[in-house]
């Protein structure tokens, strides 16, 4: 079972990929999922912080559960003026 992961804007450039599917055997927290992602893609640890994250198109916090079939997206912070 997989989780679809999307990267937007500068994060896409830093990762070198637009999207990737990550295999997931059980549900994990978003924080645990990010650790799995870092293990497979070490450049993930070098992304500029803070990063906005959504799970199934809703902004999420570290304790949000991620399950097979979910979509996780990472966005750089947005500023305006």
C-alpha cells in the first residue's frame, strides 16, 4: 500500500522530484512519516523550514495519522505583503 507524496515550488526544486509513492505497511503519525521519507530521501532533511504539510488536502500537524492511500503534500511557507 502506498502514500502519494507531492512537493511544491522550491521544495520540488530542492528534492529534485515532483512526486513519489512511499510504501507504508501501517498507519503512522506525520512525524513518523517524515522520518521514513528522510530515510529514503536524505535531501528531505535539508528542506528550508518551516514547511507546510497537508494530508488529503487539509493542513496537518505532526500528530496527524497517515495511512496507505493518503496524499501528503509539502509546501514552502507563503508570505505576502
